């Protein structure tokens, strides 16, 4: 437990905590935006196409050198 010497110390600590709270809220907004971006259907489609192209390339490569 912290012991404060004056009301100025308490005010400084409260301002510090308020700023930390604002920073945490902004970080949560960023995480929310990133999460929403991941859930978009177009991103799922892009991921599937990347996977399919890699898999298709491997199958083609395998047939060529068999």
C-alpha cells in the first residue's frame, strides 16, 4: 500500500491512472479492429485461395518429377 505525503501526490497518481486507463482503452480498440478484420469473409477467401494455390503447386511439382 502506498502512503501519500500530500494531496498533490494523490492528484498526480490519479492523473497517471487515468492516462493508463485511456491507453488500455485505445489498445482494446485496436484489438477489436484487428479481430473484426480477421472475421471478414474476404479474408477467409484469400486464406483459402493461398492454401489452394500452394497445394496445387505442390501437386503439379509432384507430378512433374514423378
